[in-house]
């Protein structure tokens, strides 16, 4: 089983001919509303990859909250440990222009109110893997990682979006997933290779996702492999990292080795680029058919 402690947002994706300048009013060419937030996206991705998933987080008491909880439940994710708090549900306004350039406004809302040890119980720690990102208060991320580690639960940290980490978080992490930008930012080193080696000295397993080039991974400080994703023509790469992380967590919880889980997650990430928006993580069956297993 996988527990995801993370953010849930209501995304409003607006299409514009070009992004507005300060003081300017721009008429959009379309508006789509849907579930988002790295935590929610990764929980759904893990469930579609076959894991029993519990989501831990917070939403408001508004209609956006109902939509997010409904989406989680429709995807068989347990919402028993989602708190309902005063204040708005987290949200993001994503502006995308004709060139594919974007600008994003995030309101943390309820996500900013997830306490250091959510729920007051440790029921959410009855799992094989805890998956964390950086869209909750940093003290919450740290405390959850430390609590999981002390219970012998494997801690997966997706250090996204790129941000400084609280002291002690890397030390409580068993497996770190970063993209190229996050890898460089976290290590504070310009060369990707040096940055990755630096992180691999500090965390037992490090996976660096490389977009269309796939991923490389390190175990015990050494580079163990680099693999490409299956060849696809991407339509929209939003949420590819989330699909990758959710799938990776699901496969590790199922007992896969790191290499097996990375191979699976590469396919999940690539397939997620075949649809628009963030809610594009593929099912176990579709990943298996690409992998040629049944
Ligand atoms: P993020 O979305 O966090 O920036 P990446 O861009 O590294 O992360 O993508 C994560 C994973 O998604 C990759 O490892 C790969 O499996 C898949 N992916 C992303 N972009 C592409 C692409 N253009 N073609 C095929 N797979 C892709």
C-alpha cells in the first residue's frame, strides 16, 4: 500500500493568445477546470498503477473540495485522512499561450493548513511506501518523513517544485525523485552529472527524470543505469513527472526492484504525455501492454 501526503488543488487552465503584461486585460480562448496538485495527481497515478492508496491532506468546505474528493474516490483512493478545514481549497490558475509558454498562480489555501503530524493518528503509516512532495508546509513534509522512517516505512520524496529543503529531510529519505532542474537546484551545482552524484552521496536511491531522454538512477552512491522512455509523440507533458512518481511508488510497494519500478514508471510517464492536462496517468493494463507483460 502507498500513502501520499500532499497537495490537492482545483486547477483552472485558461488558454490565451499571449500571457498578459502588468495592467493588461486579455480575453481567454478557453477555460477548463479540473483536479490537480502534485499530491492528488500522484495518488491517482499510484492507484491506476494498481496500488491501494491513501491520500493525506486538507481541503476546504467549498464545492471545489467536493470535486477533488469525488475524483480521488472515483479513482479508488481512500480519503479517510483528508481534513476539511476553514478557508478555500487550494487552487491554481494556469495560463497557457499559443506557444505553449505558461504562467501559473497557486493559492495554497487548505494545503497550507496540513499540520506537522496529520490526523493525530498513525493509521496513515500502515503502508509500504510514503510518497511526499514539496507543496505542503516544509515542517509537515519533514515530520511525516521522520515518522515514516521511524516506523520502517520507505520514504519516497519527489523534491518538486524546486525549493530549499528543511534540514534533516534528505537524511530521512530512502528514495529521491527529481527532474533535471530540481536536481541542479537541490545540489546547488550547474553540471547535471555532478549534481546527481552529489545527491546520490546523501540519499540511498536517487532517480533523475530526463524528460524525453527517460531517467537515470543511482543506488548506494553509484550510477546504476539510464533508460529511455518508449517512443511517443507527446501532446502535453503536464503531469508527466507526477505519473512517473505515482507509478514508481506503486511498483516499489508491490515489491519491484528499483530497476523494475523505473522501467514501469518510464512507460507511465511517457503514456501520460498522450493526453491533455494533468489527469493523464495511465492504468496498469495499458503500461503492461507497452511492456509486453500481461
Ligand atoms: P517533470 O514533468 O517533472 O519535469 P520529466 O520531464 O523529466 O519530469 O518527465 C518525467 C517522465 O515522463 C520521463 O522520465 C518520461 O518517462 C516521461 N516523459 C516526459 N516527457 C516525455 C517525452 N517528451 N517523451 C516521452 N516520455 C516523456
